C-alpha cells in the first residue's frame, strides 16, 4: 500500500498571488498541443500552416474551457444548475468534463475550419494528435489535487488518499487515465498519423481509442458519489458518454476508408478578415 504524497495544491506563492498546480497542468496541456501542432504543421503536405497554429490553439482553448465547464454542469450536475443558474459561471469552484470539452473543441474547430476554408474532417485529423498529451497533464492535475480517485482495491500499488474520508487503499485511477488516455493514445495517434491517411481516419482512431481507454479506466475509477451507476448497476456516466464516441469513431473510420480521399496541403496564409 502506498500513501499519496499529499502535494500542496499551491505550487508557488508570489505575494498575494497563489499559482495552483492545476493551472500549471492546463498551461502545460496547451503548450504540449502547440508543440505537437508546430511539429505537424512543418511536415510536407500539412493542411495547416505554422502561421495558423497560434489561432488554432486559441480557438481550441476557448472550446476546452467553455465546453468543459458547460459539459460538467449539464452531464454531471444539471440539478445543481437548475437550483442555482449562476453556478455555471463560478469556474473557481471547479468542475470540468472531458466530453463537454470535446464538444466545445469540435464546435470551435467548425468555426475555424470555415474561417480558413478547410474541410472540417481535414482539420480535426490535424488536431486529434494534439489532444492526448493535454489529457495526460490534466490527469496529473487530478492526481495532485486528490480528485477522481479509484475504487477500493488490495493490489500492491493501492494508494491511500489523505483527502479520502474513509482512508481506503484505492486504485490510483488518475494515473491509469494518464497512461491510457494520455501517453498510450498519443503514441497510437502520432504513429498512425505519420503516413498519409484518408480524411477522417485519424479522427476516427482518436474517438475509438479514447472511448475504449475511458471505458476501461472507469472500471477502476470511483463513480461520482451523487450519481453512482447509470445502467445495470455497473455502467458509469463516463462509460455511458463514451459509447456514442465509440460508435461515431467506428462509423468515421469506415467512412474514411470507403471514400479514401486525402487532405490537401495548407494554403500559404489565412484569408484576410
């Protein structure tokens, strides 16, 4: 059994300003997305130019934050929102959802694809490998903050979280998700996208990969206390939300290889406003 190191959530204090680890992990998440985007943009035949990456990250950041918050409120705490509508805007009280963030990013990319006159699936194929490392940093933030811990277990690497009222040895499920949804999914997408693929294929692999890894990790993760299980006494909300992703990913991958169209190289610059 291992005891969580009980890391101070405040990484650095500068006068009255406290810099939290969770904010730092978000910063690293966006920085990793920028680095991956710049690497992909300089590859021959890239549909997005290096000059467009900065705006791409900006659109994506707004999609993540707004979609993640709205998704958390709607998917996980809709009753609380109905009782207190302004709670949606109190971001400092915490609460973000990956599935909501995904919807937010997809909508943001729809706007950006229209702006730069790029086919939508071509853009999402470019963006997909940028996402997993950001997810990995987010899960590290969950681990440091001692949130979203796992179910009780007697495995040798079981961890006791000091913030857990029951102080039970649990799966460090945040680290499972870090490894699966973050590192493993990044490696899969990075290797898969190194060769030209039909438009929509990389997006399909991302959806399938994330959905499968999330469904698997949820078996070790403690379900939300106020929700518990949605179906059959064992299906969690995270698994339920991942099923449409899996179906869409399979359909998208099948469509991509049925049409076998390839992305066009990036334009020299964005059109003027």
